[in-house]
């Protein structure tokens, strides 16, 4: 039997997200979002994981040193 996603669980997840994650919104040409999602899925990743990894790789190539 699937576990129920309770309000307490939702609130706990929101609290953890607020304490541990930053959010950023980007504007893309129409249709690009679906292309990114499809490509990421074809690589076994979520769109978020793909975008985060691509940005980090580009920054490292540019000489950026992450502090964490």
C-alpha cells in the first residue's frame, strides 16, 4: 500500500527546502523547457539535476572554485 503524503510531511519538506535550497527562475524560448526535460530524461536525470550539473560544469571550466 502506498504511503500517504501527509500535510505534516509537506510542511516538513517545505521547511527543509527553505533552509537548504535557493530557487532561481529562468525564461526560455517556447518549447525549450520540454526539450530540456526530454534530453535530461534520455540521460537518466531530472531536468533540475541536468541544469544544475551543466551550470556547475560550465563554471568549473571557467575557473570558478566552489566553496562547498
